[in-house]
C-alpha cells in the first residue's frame, strides 16, 4: 500500500468514528460513510454520529482499590490515546464506578470532532457494496443495512449470524415518587457505617424502587404473560440472545426467582423506611447530564408498549412514572470472526478489508471503540507499507481480539463476547492467593500496563506525536 492509498470507513458509529479520528490525527485522509441523516436504522433517533442506543453506560472504571476487566480495557485505551474515550469522560454522568455519559451530548461532541477534521470527508450515503479500491474498514455495527449484509455475506461466502439486543425504558425523574423510591448505591450504607465520621443517607448514583414479595410476584406474572412484539419472519429464523443483554422477560422465564438474583437483586440495599433489605429492587440510572431522565437498569425488553406501561406503573415509586421512551428490540449482526478474521482485524483472504465494532463479535460500547482504535492503527501502518500489529495477549484488548479470531473456533458455534478476566493468560502459579480476586486483578492490570508500554515502545507508538485539534 502506498501513502496515497484511499481509505474507506463504512459506518460512523463508535468504532468507525474512533478509527476516522485516529487516522485523521496521524495525517491520513479518510472517506467516512454513514447513511444518516438520510436514513436511520430502527434503533437510531438523532442525526448525530456515534449514537448510543441501549444503555448510556460504557462499563466500569478502575480505582486504586478496585480493578475490573472493563476498567482495564479503558486503561489500555487511555495509553493508546482513544479519542472517543476522552469525549466520554468529558460528558460523563454520576454513575458510581461506571462510566455513564450524556448520550445526546456524547454524540454531538463526536460529530463536531469528525466534521472539524480536514482529513475526514464525511459522506452521507448508504453503502451497499464493498469498495474495490484502497483499504476498507467495515464498522457498520449491529444494525448493518440489508444491502451491505448481503455484500458481506457474498464476500465471506458465509451466511451472517444474528443475536438480539434490547433497550430499557427511560423515565422522567420528576415523575418518580420519592416517598417510596430512594437514592442509594449498593453496599453504600455498610461502607458508611464502617467509616468514622461519615453520614448515613448521602445521595447515591442510583434510584431504588423496593418491592415486597407480592409486588415482585405480580411483576413476574406480567413479564411472563404480557404480549410481546412480534418478530419479523427473518428474525424468527435466526433468533438467539446475547447472555449479557437478555430481555427481562426472557430472564423471568428461566425461573420466578431469577430476577431476584440478577438485575433486581436486593443485596447491599437497605430501604431507609424500614431499615431492612427489600425482597427485590428495581434500580434506575441517570441518563442525561441534567439528571432529568433515568433508565431502568436491566429492563431491556420486547414487551408491547401497553404492557410495559402496566409493568412500570406496578413498581413502587413508579406508579405515576412518565415514560419518555419504551423499551425496543432489534436484530444485531456479526460475522463468524474465528473463520474469517485475523487478530489484526483484517480478513484472512483479503487483508485490505478490515472489520471493527460489534460486527466482529465483540460486545459492548467500550469494546467497539477499542476495535476501531486498533483497526486505525493497523490501517496507518498498511498505508506506510509496514506490517500490521497484533496486541500481546497479556493485554485485555489483545486477548479479546485473539479470542474472537482463534482458529480453533472456526468450525464451532460463535457468540459475541466482551472483556472479561477469563480470556487473559493465567498468572504464574503462586503469585497470588487463589481466593484473593482483588490481588489477582491488580496483578493482571500491572502486567497489562507493563506489557503494553513495552510493546508501544518497541513499535515506536509515541502518542505525543499526534494531537487532534479541537473543533
């Protein structure tokens, strides 16, 4: 590839926007295609790029005492200088340890950044065929249009795979009854009681709606018996759910107590009216910067809107809730990455074509951004006639990419996955006490940072050489 090679990025969602900004700041000209605003998918509402459509949370962040898999991935992305992660932190909302964002403001800021870059040509066009020239990054996300799905399927000589994702209802804060509902983070009161001089009753990040057994049972009955939106014929044929984002009614169908051990678990919550743990609890998380909107945590659903209204108004504290968006469900698309992709995100049979985002079988907003970053890094090397790079498996992103492209899974069933400790190479025997997971996670994080810094130094990846001008 010469330094004048055309670079086409199809899809200006999280992965595509990250990739475009990464390449632009390195001095490469990019054609970024997106079908909005002329045409929107069923789940999109605004004309902005990088629109977040399900939860507003990008997962947990690390602290000095608590390291998570999602937090480790963000730490690695910080070292690699992710542009969208910077924007996310600028528009972050209170959400405990999670990185939640004002979704509208986030999309607006990404759109402004992209449009401000002279090296990015933003093209309002639905792409239905893969360009035959230059380098192509396909990052159209989980709602890829049918025409491009067909083109990808023909290119890969393989039918596409699908799973289903669902969005939770959003409620106005001023319609919540705080005579019943209350602010509290899980285990917050226990931590306050253990700390000298702290005051109980400090406002937490989550709103909690407590349920007694009778109320919980009535809610489960609605979930089990409520009328659901009919799937289209093509969706029925291939319907399967991603385990991390199951519709609440699917969880309820697995046993009447399943929700009490899942999104409605009351562990670590104390109802200030009774001083006791509720039988179950519905939590709501802030959805916009003004804190006027809250989404129901774990209540992604395919129930019809009338049933959803009945269900929501049955929950204590939400009996008069004003619902500004009901839950929706849509089909997601992903390729069989173990069969067709390299860890560099290139097609095995046609390396000039790369994939990023949820199309690759990575699940999660942070993971989508990270794959866009990695794809851009390799595209920049390809244009300069350098070999593409694979991240070390000791890093979370390196392990994630290695996992979704592992050749041994080429002939197996393949389902999307997000960052988790189970995909990392094990630590040396005896380096931590087996039951001390915090110590283990800290060691994973230390190993990742050391490995990533050495890898960046070996490959001359000094991010200080790249600066993205503010719009």
